[in-house]
C-alpha cells in the first residue's frame, strides 16, 4: 500500500483577483465563491491475536464504525503493524467494511504515531465540502458603474452542490472510472425493472358520497 497525505484544496479554483474589490470588479460569469474540500482523518487501533481478530476486538471495531457513521464517500484503509502480516484479521475487517457497502482503499493516509506491534490501524478519511463567504451581499446595490457580477453570484448553486455531493473529492478530480462497482452502477436500472408497478394491486375503492359511505 502506498502512503498518501491529506490535503485541503480549492475545487474549481478561479483566477480572479484576490483583493478586497474582487467581488466588485468581477465582470465575468464566473463565481468568486467556489467549493472548498477538506479531508479529515480518524484512526482506530485493534489488536490482532495470532494473525486473527478476536470477537472482542471485532465488537470494539463495530462500535467505532457505528459511532463514526461510516458511509458512502468515506475512504477506509488498513495499516498493518504486525510483524508477519495479519492476513486473516485484515480479511475480517474487510468483510465488516464491505457489509457497509464500501471497499478498502489501497491508499493509506499518514497517521499520528506508529502502529503498535501486532495491531491493525483502521483509518477513515472523510471529506467535507463547503463554500466560504456565502452568502455575500456586499455589492447588493443599484450603483454598479463597471457592470460587475453580483458578489453573491454562484453562492446558492455551489453551496447546494457542496452539500449534496456524495463524495466531495469528486469536486476536485471527478469520479475515477477504475475500480467502479458494476453492481452499484446497475442498481438503479435493476430497481426500475423489478419494482412492482403502481397499478399492479388493482384500483382503490373510493367513495364519492358526501357521508363517506
């Protein structure tokens, strides 16, 4: 597994002026306010006994994953601190993660401190997107001699995108075509084809009388 470092990065960065008057002099249709993506790292160590994960440690890990609310968009990785590799323990963790609809990531972020011997470190990287400085009504005035775009322009759309995107990292580099889950890609089509039609159960008897009989 390769080690990676987390980052804080501007998505869709623009080349607009960074001075205080940028919002007033923006004469294009580009929004000054763009989503910012921030990644946070959470780590949890479990003890592997003879290369396996004991039920007690599985319970601890399950409780932590529940408390973290691990969900789609999170990236989960394992750092192995055992001397000879805890393949069975890793397989147990992998199955626990897969039951949540996720796959283990091969990119291991840089964490705090060394992994204790004969332990596994489970690392959850969670991304969040937000648009700083919104709303911004600084130039909400009828006096506009340079025909500049409103300083609040783009706040609504970009804030909605930042709050609704399932994986905020997609705002930075888009979704990768490699490693896609074919089952997930066809889930919507399968649901559409297998869902019973609304009229399959027959029509509901509705009374037209005023007394409801």
